[in-house]
């Protein structure tokens, strides 16, 4: 078994604007099961940061516990990282984000880490609209403890040698919309063509960008009877309006045909163009977004793509009117302005 | 593109770059692995079967395998394949028990071999094992041909030559007629030989007969290949202090380095063309420079300066290259003052010519405009069905490994001829496939890719080696260096084999591949498909491995170019759609069906 990856890369590998090849964004070799969907998500995360030319040291990757939460070891080996307590990634992310808003925060979690033990934390970080990318690698089972059904396993779905799931499942995307997230998307680890621009858009979005990625557990939950298997997802995947992501730096050359595409500008100036389909409303309306999710479910379909988007969101810093300067750059004088200022402040509250 | 036909033995053969580039198709990765595991004798025997002269070739082969080596494309330097061959030869045990013997009972067929070089010796070895009787004629006192007369002992000690030539001559069934110059092919054809093989080399060195001063200075001017032979046979023991060597090929390199050992203190190499266009192998040029021999470029000879019957020097015209639209080079004078270089002796190493003074017109052997025999390129048969050519005498000056490959092919042809079969109905190569799976994620071969750089071969102290032309300059790899170098081999013969029926398109291999070789993509025409891959496949000499259509309608396309054969795709594959399978390719030899 290979414990290290050979260091050689393709001699013609492309470089990004910073002059880095993709190698600068890689991590250690994966120790997950061969064929794990998480590895594909890892690969898309690497490609997204590489192609967006984000300096690795400007990224913070955070995770909880679980197979999914091991993955930050496999990407962005030169970024900041925090592997937190089970289900507590959002608290650590909130603290870090409060201290330094100049960094990109990428939280990685799983269905157990988010929909079970971390549900409370998930709910609150979403309603606070923390500026982060929250990726759930969702395989519908507890792979690390031999594949028990998780809270996102669909009712009636059957894992390898398992009995049909008897409880209702939690749809994290629907929940995130309800809780106030302004960017909610669902992808599939087996469809990088869709996942990559989705992650890039999530990185560009300001505020909570929630991305639920269905990621088959090849070892325990890839039976054709499971709704989180490669074959089932491929057969039942339905994309919302398909989309392109045009980062800010890129010159926009395409003329929009307003009949078929709708551009949505993100906070940083990047643009998502949604290809409108006859039977689909463009999903910047909360009510419609939830409706279409429910409709798809009723038809045994999995709706993927960007499900809901509000480009004009206010993040936690905006709401709290916190300082623009990272705390580590504030001087002692700025942080402790003295008794006089404190007295004046207290006076103002009386 | 159509799905790749991996059942065609040539597909995976092409992936093993070194073996494919070798004229004799020696299974390089296989013997390098054996060296790594210290099984030197077995490694030597694999070489011996394929290229007949492992100890010799491990020192002086032209190494077409090394520029082809995949390591050269992913790193800077290829694996030192040639010198690893020497490691096997240096460390082997007594192999006499492993050498085959010619059968007691002969098959009644008799073959004449003209010339005792590597081509004839290869024919002799291959055919004696099948019960042929062979008569080998050579005008020298010992067999070996150019390997003996042209390659200086400081590169190839006589002991090594004798040993490997004797392995063949001692097998039985071979009668040598040394000191015997064949002056008439007709006389040979008139005897009762069933076939004749001509491996007489390209024995005539080019001269400059019309250059002013050539006649007057004759005593001090020598044709390189003749001079080298005279050194080997001790007819020449000394040279002047100042020597000019004209020519830029490997013979020139051997001449100048030999001159350094025979008293030459100020030895210079003069080439007509720019130095970058010299024909000599890079490593041979390096060795000459290491021995303080400067190489002067862009000088064409004008005259030999002879005064009072003594050579004083040579006059050269300064030129520079000009290239026309076809890239054809012309050397045009710069108009500068001619350059005079003083010297005591001049060695001419400006090329070799074929010469067949012993072939009479009535033998009816057809020759082309260049004076080379007209041959069937596959069978090496001449216009006279029982006469075959090989080595330098077939297609002009080449090298030892080409001569060996010719020998194998000629032996096959002669055997087919004697059995009355069609010469074009040639035996197939022997191909085997062996899975390398040892356990869950473990392989039989050492899949780890090391980062070590190419190891230097230790050399004898320069002052010591320049004193004595019989001292071998290179010491060969020691145990450690040899192992480190052997580990650099990427095991390109362990093939990545894809089964589209098992693939679930999880992308694990794509994500894990360190060199981004694997793609799942919509099919297309080769040209445009190559551009669409994750990293465009612009090395057109390397194949694309294309699968049949997968369930999502895409195909798997693997660019073989910089695949490290690390096995990570197969390790990360959940369904064993990728497998690591060792592929062995053994060229057919005479007697195979």
C-alpha cells in the first residue's frame, strides 16, 4: 500500500495566476476506502482553490469528526487547519472568523457531524450567516463505525445487507434555506463538472454558503437499493437550472441572451449565470426553492445544482458591525482604549 | 477513438519505452528488478539470452534505451540502464552451468560466417543451439571484430571481451578460421554451405586523399579506425605530444582519449560543424572533456603543413553553419584568417565506408548506389537467397546492439530457409501477463517511486588511467550506488490494465493519479481528444489508452506519456477495474515456432 504519493507531477501541468501548480494545493495521500466519494470532493476543492488562485495561506480549513472530517488532511496542505470536537466545527469557525475576517473559511463536515451530533451548532451558524463555505460530505451512513444509518438516510433506502431505513430523513439543504442561508447548493461527488463551479461560486459568495454533496460510501452504502449509491444518484439526479460560474477576474465576453440565461452577480463581482429551463423557476425565491425540493422528492428525484441564492446577504460581521481589521493587527491601544472610553461607552447605555 | 486493442502485443510493448527502443528488445525493467534483489546471475542470463554480450554492452553500448526512458520525461535524467547491465555482469556467479550447449547430434546444415564481430557471433550462438555447424572466418587473430579492434581497452577490458566471446565459441558446433581473410565470396559459395552470413563490418575509414600535404605527411597522418586497431594489436605504442583528431563521432572520442594515453599531452578534437551537432554520444564527449581534451568547432581542413618531411601542423578555414528552408545545413566560410594548429600527428576519424572487395560481380549480389547490399529489411536476405548480411555491412555503420539484433533476425531467416519455410512467416514474440496483486493494496513489485537522482559511476583517478591504456576508466557501480540506481526504474512493464465492465466511474483513480494521466471524458477524434484531456497529451509518440463506452456514455482515456506505474490508480480503485499486470515480451529467436 502506498503511504506517500510520488512527488513527480506532469511536467506540463498548468500554473495559476500566482504561478503555482495544483500540487501547491494538495495534501497527504488519502487513507479513506478506495473509491470513497469524499476523495472526489477533495479533488474538486483542490481544483477550485487552485483555479481561483487563492493563496493557500489565506485559507482556514476546519472540521469535526468522521470520515469527512479526516479529509482536510488530504487537501490544502499549506493552509491553516483545525480538527475540532465532534459536531463543534461551527463554533471554532465562528471564533476564528470573528478574530480574522480576511481569511477564507472552509468547514468540512459529514452527515453525522452535522445532522446528528452537530445539529444545534449547524442551525446557529447558519442563522448567524457566518461568512464561510460549509461543505457536508453526505453519504447517509456512519462509515467510520461500520455503516449504521445516519439522519440523512432516506426513508426506505437500503444499505448493503441492511434493512430499509424506518425514519424520516433530514434534508440539510431545505433546513439551511429555512434557517436563513443565502447560498444553498447540492452536488454529487460523481459529477465534478457541476461540483467544481458550485464550489467556486460558494467561495465567492459572502455569508454562509452551504453545499451538501452526496458522496457514496463505497464500503457500506453503495448498494443499488441505497439512495446515496453511485448508480441510484446517477439515475435519479435532476439538475436545477444548470449554471456557469464566471469569477470576477475573468473578462466577461459572452453576451447574455436574456431569454435563456440569467446572470446573478455575487458580492465580490463574480457572476453566476443560470440557464433557465422551461419548467423551472429561477431559484432566488425562498418559497420556490423549497417547493422544487419537495416536488423533486415526491418524484423520487434528487435535485442538484444551486438551489437557493440571495446575492445581497449580510454576514455576521455586517450584522454585528465588527471591525474590519483582523484582531491580530490591532494594537494594544486600539484594543484597550482606556478607562475614559469605557466610562463614556457605559454612559451611552444608561 | 476506437477502444485500444490491448490484446495486440505491440500495444504494451510500446509502453515499455526502454525495451521498445532497444534493437534487441532486452527486457530492461525485469533485469533491473532482479539487480535490486541481488539476483545478479539471473539478471545476467536474461541479458545474455537477449543481447548476447551483457558485460560488453554494459560498458560500451550506444544505449538507445536511455534517451527513451520514461524517467527522462518526468525527471531530468533517465535510469542508467547501461551501467546497471554492467552491475549484473560484474556481480554474477559462475554461469557455466547455466549456459546451453549445442546438441551432440547435428542437423546436417552448414553455415559460413564471414567476419567475427557481434553480428556473426550472434548468428553463431543462435544457430549452434539448433544443431547447425558453423564456420566463422575472420582476418584478425581473435574473434570480436570492431568490438576488439575499435573499442579501446580503457573502456572495454580484453578480459571481458574474451570471456563473453568464448561463451559462444565454446558452445560447440562452431569452427573458427582466424587469421583467414576471405578474399573471394565465390570460393565460399562454391563450397557446400547451406547459407552464408556476411558480417564484415564497415572496415574502411574515410581519408582526405586530396588535401594538400597528405602524401608528404603520410607518416604522421593516420586513419582513425586503422590506428585504433594498431594500438590494440600493439603495432602502435606511442604518439606525438601534440595530436589533432579530426571528426566528431564516437571513433574520434576513442582516438583522442587513446592518444592521451600514448604520450599525447596536447590533444585536440577538431569538428567541421558546430559542437551541438556532433555525432558522438553526449557521455563520450563528457569523458573526453574530463581528460582535458578541448573540442574546436566550425573548422574545415585546408591543408597539412609539412616542412622538411615533418608534419608541422594543419591549416583550417573558419566556417559557420547556414540552414536553408528544409533545414539542410551548409557550412560557409566566415572570411576570417585561416587558423593554423601546430601538431605532430593527425588522426582522421571522419567516418567509415563499407567495402566489399571480396565480393566478385559474378556472385550476383546486388548493391545500391551507396555501395550497400540490397536487402530485405526484415529477413536481411540479399539478392542471392542463401546470402544474408548483418551488422555494419548491412545498412552502414551502426552500433553493437544493432548488430546483435541483426544477428538474431538473420539466424531466424537462415533457420527458416534451411527448413524450407517462408522467410516472412516469422515466429511471434513470447508474451506473458502476470497479475501483481499480492494482497489488499499490495503489489508483487516494488511500486514506490524514489526521488533519488541518477547515480554517478565511480572512476579511476585520472592521472592513473592516463598512464596506462589498459586501465579501465570506470569502476562500475558499487553495491549501494547500483541499488539506488536500480530503484529509480519505474517498472514500466507493470502495466495499468483497465476493465470498463467493472468501473463505477467514482473518479478515485483520476483524483489519486500523481501525474494526471487518467481522464473520464466524452470520446472524440484523437487530435482533438488529446487537447481536451486534463493535461493535454502533446507527446504524440506516446499512445492514448482508450476504453470502450462506460455507463455514463463517457470513455476512460489514459495518456501513457508520464505514467509512473506507481499502482496508485489500482490501489484506489474500489472495484479492481484497474489492475497492475506485469507484461513480459520476449523477442522471437531462431527455432521458435
